[in-house]
C-alpha cells in the first residue's frame, strides 16, 4: 500500500544557470540543503532567518562543567567532611568564565 504524500501538488518552473548558482549560494547561506524546503519557506514566508547558537552552546558547556565540579566537591565534602580550596577556586574560575562570556554578548 502506497504512503499518501502530505504535499501532493507539484510545482514546476525553470531557472537559468546563473540563477541556479545564485540559488545554491543562498541555500548555503541559509544552511538548507533541500531545495523543496527552501522553495517552500521562501514562497510562504519570503525570508529565512538563520540563527547562530554557538555562543549559547559554549556557555551551556561551561555551566555543565561547573555542575560536574560542584557534584564532585559535594561528594567529597559529604564523604570526608572537608573540601580543598583549589577545588573551590576551580569552580569560581568556571563561574567567572561564564560571566565573561555572558557579559561580552550583551
């Protein structure tokens, strides 16, 4: 049994070689490889917004490291009842790094 297509109305149009190169450039800039998806988005919305979340990912990674360090320090404190100052300084440095990253983006 055949699967019913969600989009079942084909559209056909022609472009020149120069337009094809321009289309490929614009798709690359938008980070889209599927022509159908690109055409649909441009036709229905008229624009594509590409967002760069690399800064957010860096902050999230750093926060994850801080969380891991805190868990380790907590485990040591609960087990031995003592925490090394160097471990607390390491956590503080991570927090300072996150604040610097956040401050530079605002």
